[in-house]
C-alpha cells in the first residue's frame, strides 16, 4: 500500500562488532542497497564504531544513528556522550529509551524526554522506543502502558519536534525471541500510538509522525508488517547484523 510517510528502516547493532567488522558491514550495505530510494536506511553501530562508519558512508543513502546519548550536553559528566559530539561525527539519528536501557540502566520516561529534547536541540532525530512486556500484554494493559510511555517520553517537545521524532513500537516480548507480534497486533498498537499523538498535538502531526515496529523483524515477515497502514518502518536487531539478512529485509519491504 502506498503511504504518505516514507518507510524508515534502522539496524540497531546493539553491543556488537569491532570497528573493522562495522566498516565491513556498512561497506557491503552501501554496495547492495545503493539503488534503494523508497526507504530511509539507518545503521546504529556502537559508539566506538560511529566515526568509522560515518566516514564510510558519505554520498550514500545510508545514514548513521547512535544507540543512546547523555541528556546534559557537554560538561562534567564522566562517561557520557553529548548530542553535539554525535553531530560532530555526522550522526543524524539517536535511539532513545530502548527497552534494554529502560531495564538495565533504569531509564525512565522523564529521562527519555529530556534526551529527546536535547537531541532535537542538536538537530538529531530521536528514535523513541516504547513497548509492553509479556506480563503487561497478558494483563491486558498494553494500551495503558504504551500511552504512558508515549506521553512521558515525548513530554515537553513541541508539535514540530514530535512530528520530527520517530516512535518505535517494540513489544519487549518480541525482542530477540523470534516471536513477532502478528501484523494485526502490531497495527492495532501503531494506530493507538497515532491516536495518542493526535490527542497531544492534533491530527496533522499524528498523520505525519513515523512509527517503526521492532521485535524479531526479518526478511520473511517484513513485507506483511510494512504493508500495515500505520507501520512506517522497522527497528531491527538480529537481522541487521549481517548484510544479506538486512538487505533482503529492506528489499522485501518495498
Ligand atoms: P530483534 O530484531 O533482534 O528482535 O531486536 C529488536 C530490537 O530490539 C531493535 O531495537
């Protein structure tokens, strides 16, 4: 189905790959995806490989994203990376509030919202992740959980900033488990997220905001998921770690 919104497919490499491995992967992707115009393609390597991957992708259709950033900018924040430092490496996107960070680093909606504001202030495009756990789905509170995360994680952003934010719906139970939400389950939550955005900033913003699905997306299920009316792309973990699986996934999505 033709959508007004351009598909955006991002590979989240998580805590994987040396610099050399990262450059080798992006070099293969550049070659194999050069003709793809229909999709915004993003790769998100570890911080240590951002510079090298960025330098390997000028004049290509592949953009680079980080997987996190500090909320405070430059200063006495040992171990943090400022948004400006990412811009300095020509990074365009930053994943924020991934469920792994919410779980292992105790990131809250309020922290994600402050990071999203800092990202926009530095002209980075945040990819803000939300999604329920298996227990929450089984307790039938998916909508409540996701609504709270969307409202909390976008709090304080202007309508224009929300429109320029990517929301990634990643049900926690589908991440790295091989269990994908069915396309109907995913579509239902995506439509609901769009409604929440509409209640915050109106229909026009909700119509334009792009919402990715994440959780065991692979070449074989990408077409079905991407053909849903409110699914505007994918945030891909495992299947983005090798050129062939990521290339096939993207080609199957268009
Ligand atoms: P998988 O594609 O490995 O399930 O990971 C999804 C994810 O967490 C992307 O951010």
